[in-house]
């Protein structure tokens, strides 16, 4: 049987190793997300896989929309709104995609949702 002091040291070392491994995995995921954000038109799928928040998806959807890739833009915008339904930027992206696809009623509904979440948003004042 190992002395208590030795068990504490071993447990501390195991926790430290686990924390380092977790940090390395998280850092790699963060780097992959950043790379996908830098070129969303090239790496739309990576945005969905590697980025955990809604903002990179919303920004990526706008970039894809500008590049004429409406279906992919819609996929990212919808995913952003699903991931963070309380994020007004996601709903602005959904509104932009819907408007570009000719769905004015859907765009208006998404803008209303965004306005309800952030009534002071400058992007919503002009509408």
C-alpha cells in the first residue's frame, strides 16, 4: 500500500496531465476554427465542425451569401440560430439569407426576433 502523501502526489500529477491534454485539444480546436473563419468560403464545413459559438457561423454565412452560395449560407445561419437562439447576430444572418432568397416574410420574422433580443442594435434601426 502506498503512503497517503504519495497517493496525493500521484493524483495531482494525473490531474495535471489531464489538464494539459485537455488544453492541447481545445487549443487545436480553436486554431482550426480560426483558420476556417479566415476563409469561410473555402472552409464552410470546418466552421460547422470546429467552431462552437454562433458568431463565426453567422459571419461565415454572410461571407458565403456574398459569394453567391446561398444554400451553404442558409445552413450556417440556421445552425448559428440553433446553437445560440438568444444571439441577435445569428438572427440577423438568418434574415439576410432569407431576404437574399426572396423570403421577405421569413426575413421580417428573423429581424423581429433579432430586434426583440437587442432593441438597441444599430443594424436594426434602419429597418
